[in-house]
């Protein structure tokens, strides 16, 4: 089973996650959100799986450009924001078989992944 890491290549936390996965020899592919943006259905699936509400980084300049309030966004508004500003996603996001495993970089979580 291969993992998919979502993010942008110049993001420092994405870089940490990529290095971590490579050093542990965890098979993964990287999806650059600027070059290969997600579609509405893909974003909707991630928003629906985001139990912690951390998928959108409400402090990011990309999110602020949307003019949306930082709290109380419904699922469809989150999808709309992410379609318009994919870099408003808290990065990176790690998926396996279309299942959202982790949002953001957490060394302990990445250490727990099987090689």
C-alpha cells in the first residue's frame, strides 16, 4: 500500500514529511497541489474525513484572501475555499487508499508508519 502526500514542494513542513518518508523507506507519491489540483469530489471526501477540523489553515494568507470567517464554515464552503485556494490546506496531508490519515506534520505519527 502506497501513501500519497499532498502539499506544495517549497513548504517547510512538506519538506520535513518527504524527508521523513524517504528516510524510513515508506513508499509514497507526492501530489503538488499547484500542478495537480484536487477536484471538488476529492476535496469533499477529504473535508468529510476531517474529524479534527484542521484541513484548512485559517491563519494562512491563502485562506485570508477568501474573505471567509475563520470559524463555523460548513462542508460545502470548505470545499469551495479549497477549490479556489488549494494552498489554504494545512500541509501536508497524508492519505492511503483515499483515506485521510494525517493533516500537518507530526514526527511521532510519521515514525509510527510501517516501512
